[in-house]
C-alpha cells in the first residue's frame, strides 16, 4: 500500500508523525492506545511508545492493523 492511500491522520508506519507520548485510536473500533497505560492484552508494559510496538502488534479489540491507527491530536 502506498503512503498516500492511508486515511488522513493515519499513523501509516511513519514515526515522525508522533512523539513518545502520542495516543492513537483504532479506525475500526475506536480503541485508544495510550503509551502511559501500555497494552495488557499484548503484554506491552506501561510507558511503551506506539512507535516501539512490535511489528506484529494489532488492535487488542478488533485486530486492526497498527499502521491504520489514527493520531489523536492533543
């Protein structure tokens, strides 16, 4: 998939769009990944930035792709 095929505001695998504290939201089920909380389902410890999640990581609620998460503007 080309970069320009991602939804506007999607992470798209581009870590330059986010900081270590950026929260992101699944475009399918609206689950929010918050680095402060980590992810209990995937055993991701609190304090893990979204950009440091493993490549195989998917939404813990709906299995949505990591690259399709939307950046939440604070």
